[in-house]
């Protein structure tokens, strides 16, 4: 879906396909028919954005075969879909039984991460709609925090410099701009905007910036306006926003809250958990660690569990959807739009507690459509004008 901000900026709203399990091209194409097109139809939208996650093997095939890129682009167009952004954080195996910290491999000290990201950018340049000049790719925040010795940090910085060079060359060759956004995440080398300014300040601001995941921002107890000012002061543009909500327990010492949290402690993904007693953020690397006594229950906990945007969990738990609304207001409520690519990224539908989980294709389609409707309503409340499929992009 497309919206027009008062300053003329076209804002693209999509959902991220990493919620679906597919690591070959046929599987990705199948997702479009099975999920994305029905979501669009459910919303009554003439055009729907889908932020594709393309695993390494898919990107390798697309990079080697221009006809494959043409096939994917044709399928998108035929189904009323557009892709202006890719999620290149997971490299592969995102739906294995156990993912946890493997999602951070390869990291930015490994040449494989640079090659994958550049290949994603090249594929995206071939998928962009004719009337869209700029695409975005999101990636991990350098690496998990350990081990991160000086030599690996230096290797990663050289890779970022090379990334900017290759993105500039891609623009020269294709006429399309693709920017890469590094996504701060709890537990990583860059887990908040303070670390983003320190570790990423000085990169090429025309090509590189930040992917702001609003769940991660909330888990780190960052205040949205201050976080955005910090990024702007560091010369780091917000390339992309991943609209997501964290899970919150206001009183984690309450036995009911602990029982409810335990239902979200699942084995596939990492669920970093944080508290901020007295304003100082502290935490553990996974929710089971917190429940086992690793985190003081004397102040609210926030959990890195991407909860559906439109629905609150059963009390006494809640989500940080109110903070997401605040972030959207900071980005779009002023005279200038501070970002143009928004991606709903609730990849956790399949690992929600059993009673909240969709159990068939129709249930997931309905859930994804409800999330996008929630985001659409927030945009319209902020005065963004929905665009028809045929209206030109500014």
C-alpha cells in the first residue's frame, strides 16, 4: 500500500515474508499466491507491498539468472504486489526447529555477509516497480556482541566501506538507488541508538543508515523522539522501519504474569528480555533465563517477541503497540516524512502460544491483513493520504 505525506513523500507499507517458510524460488513464488495476494484482497487494496526475505540460495539463483528475476517480478505485478524492500538479516534456515543465535551468522566480519547483501541489492534493483527510484535492504547490526575483538570490528568496518562503493556502482549501472539499513537488536554489537551512533557514525549517509525495528527499540526502553534525534545527529538516516511490538509484563513477579510469559518461551527464536529499574537497562539473552531467576522481577519486563500489532495478549500481559504509535507519530506527524519504507514484521505467528496461533492458511491471511489494517489506520490518523495503484510516485 502507498500513502502520500503532506511533504509529497510517497510512503510504502508492506509486510515481511520471513513469516513464511520458503528457501527456494518456487517456494517464494508460491507464497505470493497462497498468502500475499489473499492478504491484499482481504484488505480491498489495489496494491500491496511485500518485503521479501530471500535466503542465500534464492538470491544465488536470482543473481545468476535474469529470467528468474523477470519471473518473480512478473508474478508480483500480476498479483497486485510490489517489492521495494528486502529483509537480508537472516541468511538461511530461518524456520529450522532451533534458530536462536545462528540468525546472526555470517556476521559483517565474514566476507559472505557482504556478498549476500550486495547480491540482494542487485536483485532488488531488478524487482523495483518502474515508478519507484529507491529501494532498501535491512541487515543485522554487525554481529552478536561476543566474540567481537578489534580485528573483527576492523574487518566489518572495511566491509561497510566496500558496501557503499558497490551500492554506488549499482546505482551507476541500473539507475536505481538501493540503501542498506543496519537493524539495532538487543544483545548485538549495536543494540540501541547510542551504540549505533558510536559504531556506525561516519558511514556513507547516501547509501547506509538504520533499519529501526520498533520492537527492539521498546525492549531497550528507548524513548522514540530522543532515539531519532540521536540518529540524526550521528548522520544516520532511517532507511526503513520494521513496525513491530514487544511483549510486556508490568509485574513480572505476579504468578499469573509468569505463567503467561512461560507460554511465550519457545525454542526456535531468541527472546531477549530487558528491564529498566531506575532507568538503567539490564537484561538476559532469552526469556527462559529471565524466568529462571536471571532478571530481577521488581520492575516491568519487555521481551523480544514480535507480537501481532492489532491484538493485545490476555492480561496481565500487554504489548508495546502504544510506543509503536508514538514512533509513527515522530516519523510522519511533522512537516517532513523521516522515512518512506515501513514493513510489518511479525515473523512469530507460528510460535505464538497454541491458543493464539493461526492453525491454517486462512487464519494467517486474516492475521496479516488485520496487522496491515491496523498500520493503515495509524497512517490515516496521521494525515497520510492513501494512494490508488495508478497514482504516480513523487
